[in-house]
């Protein structure tokens, strides 16, 4: 009799385990995630235990030549078994075996990313430390997992002038790209994790120097926004109209980039407060709040319910109405968006079945990379933003997207094509990509356990969607001088009970805590309000018109996806038509954009100048010339002074015709920079690289709109300490002429 009872209990236990493993955590029309496997059509990625997974996934054949081997020998696409020593890292267990295995694989890949010099490798395909990659990774989870390696990696991205190094990018790195300041947020995260005062002393001057340079060279005082290329999306044609030159990209003002700058300047203010520098802290807080207000005033799209990807153009910027997942995430996580807007963003940001695309709508004339793609590290930030707002549907979609890819591919890939969810259809990719690894680990630490580091304490803001309810344990978790065993039970985003060593207390731990402790968190099993999320299939912008100006007639060819066209004068729509030509009757800067049948606006065309009043001053008449131009260098023509005679008071656009053949458009770090003075006004003039050795390739710098009275004004172009670029040895350009156009 007893034997029968034991057998019955055993069978019931097996049935309970089988039922648990068959539990569906998330599903949509493309795939489903269960407690022990991911199922996508005929493919299965199975977690056999916390240390072993198998997959039968077959990637689609690449549609284009790829730049690297997407199936390196280090990755076994059929079976993953834990081999690296992760015993020194926090140990995680739950009733969801897939959850456990993916966390352990992320820990292993983080360990394998550590180079012999104790810095982080960016991915299997990418050696070395990259500023933005390592910083976003550290913020996600690597500060808590590998604080010493994080510190050493960040130190590797500081130059001899005690500034943060900008990775190479469009037109010669900084200041066309300015997202290097994400380093500040990562460095602050390391401090919050460790409480290391020596680290704080090190990072303070680095961040201050860098922010001061950015404020001098990249800050737009009119809009209270920072200029510079979209953070991490640095492939020009992938996220900007193809007509935009590097100087145009420098002039763009992107939501994601401004969110990064806001966070960095806020960090500088927080550091000053910790150090007792209260007056300086208030100053930087005012700058940060000014950026926040500029973002909310100039980049919010009320009708769409999210922030525009960027302001762009030339003399008269316009908004691109695409949504940008990373920008949306950071505005929520940094509290740039208030609670009402944050809620709307999670409802209106577009998602697709396989994940949240980097941008939406996408570009039909471009290949998948940032375009037509999801990046898991971005998905991770969007996941955390949805957790903060409490949008469970959007949160589960993000967790599902992260779990699906890693379980089927048995590695954390850099990116994947959005429509098929396949990693071989993007232009460039790498397994074991550092920030994707960090995002996978953040599911456990940042979402389920809700670890929220502060300067003086560790707060807990757990969020466990109901389908993931159950028991969770995080042991051997180190917080400064304490070692914690943390248990978490239930579901929801409200804490019912928080116990420290058996005593009920607030859900936070003091930074001074020492020794071994237990933490028990019991969630309230609260039903999270259904907010909803925007799920759409892939969509594309109408293609961009190419204009031809003949006399006063503007013409263009019909463009794919356009049902009608908007004529834009000085940044404002002045006419909507179905024809492909228009007669100009007023001076101005003109552009045309296509509008789809559903109202989707494409990019504006390259603006065309239709002006009758233009003042030109040949540069060779005002310095030490070389033929028909002035050679600008660190020792030559370091100050150019040009008197200009303004015939009529009014608003003028001012720019310079220049060339810079110091390097290609897409790499190197030799962007030439100068400061221009007109009376009391100070403005940065940026002369990006236009092609390696292409010194006869002439174009225009960024433009400034200024108000000038009638009469003589002195225009000065100076090389100063604040205009040092990332190269230092080469800050060269050729100057042809100065141009003023009456608006």
C-alpha cells in the first residue's frame, strides 16, 4: 500500500514538473516562450538544466555579403554547456529552468569577454574597449557583476587631456558624435555599486572637463539641446537621409543623444553633491534641467505620443516623426518624461512580433543593421523602461524577445533582422556581444529583483509579471562590504513584505551594511493594470525626393510610397500637392517630402537655397593664403579675422565653405573645429572629414542663424583649447570663403 502511495506521489510530482515546464510565459503569432523552451515554428531552443541548452534552429541564408563570420568556431549553435567558472558571481535559481540557463549563459559570456589585461572585449568579432558599448553594458549589469573590470575598462577610454574618448564615427568622431558622455553614467553606476571614494575622485574631473567641452562646442542655446549623431546608431545612411553630410549630422539634435547628455550632466551634479560642492552641483543641475526642458519643448510629439527621433535639416530644422526605441527608453528611465508621458510612450512606441525595432518606420532603400533591426541591448533598456512604468504587456514582450534569440542561437547576438527575427540577415553581427550579454543578465537583476543603486543605498523595485510568478533566489550577491542571500516570491510590482535578517524594514539596504545577511521579499501578487502596447508589422517611410532648382522652378521625380508631397519653406509646410513641381515666389530655404497614403511623412529632401541677397568674403584675403584658400592648422592661421558690412538689419545665416581631406567620412578622428565670434556671440564651427585625401571636395560647415544690425561687424574664427579634437596632432582644414545669407 505504501509503495503505491509513494509511486502516486512520485507521478504527481512528475506531472507537476511537466505542467510547470509546459507553462507559457509569453507568446505571439511568431513564437512562444515556455518555462523550459522557446518554440518558433519548427524550431526549439530547450533548457535541459540550468547549465545546458540545445537548439535545432537553422538561420536563414544571408542576403548580402557580411563583414564577419557570424558562426565562429567558439560558438556551438547546437548545444551550450556551462564550462567557465562563474562561482564567484551571484548564483540565481528559480522554478523556470530556461530563466536559470539564460542567466548562467550570460554570466559565462561576461566572463569570456574579459581580456588578459582585465578589460572587456566588445564581442567575439570586436576586440578592444569601445566607449559607448562598454558604458551601456556597465549600466545594464556589468558594474554589479564585474566592478573592477568595469573600472579598468572605463579608464581605458580616458585620454591624456583627461577627457572621455569618443569612438571614431561620422566625419571624424567628436563633435559630430557626442555620445561619449554615456561614460559618465557608467562611471557613476560603478561608484553607486562600490562606494569607492577614490574612484569618485578620479571620474569627477574627467566628466567635468568633457561636459565643459561639449557645452562649448555642441550646445544649441536657442533650443537648449545638444547636437550630435544619434547615440550608438552611427552609420549615417542607416538613420538619416542620404543627402545629409557630416556637418548636417553634427547639427542634428536627437532625443537619445540629449537624454544621454541630460543623464551625464545630472551625474556631474550628483557627484558634486557627494563631494560637498553644493554651488557647483546647483549649476550643473540647472544645465541638466535646461536640457530636460528643451527635450520636452522641442522633441515631444503630442499626436504620436512619443519623442521624435531628432530635429534635422540645415538652416531651419524640422522634426522626423520616427520613433526611436533607445530614445524612448532613456527618457523614461531618466525621468525626462513625466509619469503621464512615460505611460503614453510605452503604449505608443511601436513593437513588432520579434522585438522592438531600433527605429520605426524603417527605410526601404537601406539594408538591415540599425534599420530594419532589433538590438538586444536596446531591447533591454526598453524592457527596464516598461518595468518602471508598470506596463506588463510591453515588459513581457521585451523579456520574450531577449529569451527567444538567446535560447535559439545559444549566444547573445549583437542584432537581428526585425521581420524574420534572424541574426544572419543583418549587415554586421557578432555573438557574445557585450551589451547584449549585459541586457540578458539585467532581466534578473534590474527587472525581477529590481536592484536600483543609489549613492548611499541599494533600493529594491522588483517587477515580476504574473506568468513568471514563483520563487527566486539570488545568493552570493555582493553589495559593497556585504554578502547577501536574497529570496523573492510571488508576482506583481508592489512589495508586501521586506525582511532583512528576519526583521521587517523598508525595501532598501544602507551602503554601510557589512557582513553576511539574508533578504526576503514577498510581492503583493497585485494585478498590474492593463495599459496596452502598440504592435505593428514592419513599415517604411516614403522615399526621399531629389530636387532640381531651375530659375524659380523646383522639380522632382515621383518617389515610392508617396501619395502627395509637402513643400517646406524655412522649416514650415507652405503647400501640399500631388504634382512634382512648384514655382517659387519668395526667398527662402526649400525642401520637399513625400507623404504616404496613411499620412506617414518621409524625410525632407536636401534643402535648396532660393535667395537673392548673399554676402561672400574670400578667406584668402584675410590671412596667410595657400593659393585660393587658407590652410587652417594648429600652428597656421589659428585666428582668422574678417570684417563684414551688413547692408540691412535682420536675421542672417552664416557658414563657411571648407574642405577636410584628413580622413574618410566613416572613421578616423580628425574633425576640424574652431570657435567663431561675432560681437558677444560665440559659436562652434565644425569642419568634418569629407574623404581621405579629398582636399578638393568642398562643402559647407554647420550653419548659424544670427541677428545683425546694419553696418560693420567683425567675424573671428579661432583655434582654442576647447576646439581640440580626438586626434590632437591633426586639426586641419582648408577655408574657401565666408557666406552670409539674409533670411
